């Protein structure tokens, strides 16, 4: 493991363990090695298309959430901000056994499309937010109703399953979606 990955993992793990949630600790203990190297995206034109991309993404979104929350005094607890920010896309790791992303073995896809990873056909197909909520309940992570809703709608209100929540989002969900928008541009700027 590279030194950068070690530092990033150490920061992520320390923040997660501050939650003092036995389920989060179990999740870290059982999925830790897979989380460390999990990318956030499959294409080189997308932010986080590298080993450790998911953890870097979670840390970045959490940092933005903390800063925005402090600036607007939204009443969101630090514990909820940490839990939702650090875990809301944990479903990208895959399921209990299989990684969602595999190294792309097609040189054409790598060279022509910039796809460094491909989806694992062994992992049950489902939206990331729902896989995240499944994994969190599987490991016994305790969520408040506002935390659950924030994770559920984290992929956007344009998703059919999230339209129901329009007009009634708790502040934590608004904060998460705002932080995602601020942290994650659609494309990486080309140098």
C-alpha cells in the first residue's frame, strides 16, 4: 500500500471510529482492506478513478459538509455529518464478499474510453444508495431517520425513487446534496 493510501485510510478510519458505533467498527474491520483501494469512479475523466478514490471522496464531502454546516448554522449534529459524509456511498465497495469494481481487462476500453474499471457481474444490481443502506444495516450501523433519508436521496432528487422527498428533505439531506455538488464537479478540468 502506498504512503498516500495509508495516510488517507488512517484519517478516514480515525473519523469513523469517533462515531463510537459498533456497526461502523465492524464494517471497517470486515471491509477495510477493500475500502482502502476502492475507486470512486470507473473512467479517467471522472474524479476518483484511482485506488483510494472512494475514501478520498468521502473525506472531501465530509469536509465540505462540516464547513457549510458551520457557516449556515443548520442544526445538524457533528456525529450525523460524520456518519452520513463518511458512509453515504459505501455501497460502491460492492457486497459483503465481492468488489463492485474490477480492473478493466479490455485494452480497448482502457485506451479508447478511459475505463480503468468495469462492473462486477457477480454483485447484485441495485442503486448505490440502496446498496449502501443494505450494507449499513447488514453491519448493524445505527442510523437516525434523517441520516437514512440523507443517504437514500444522496444520488439526487432526479431519481424516481427520491422524487417523493421533494419539499420535505431534512437539513442533513440538503447539506449532503449541497456538499456533493460543491465537491464533485461533473468532469475533471483538463490541464
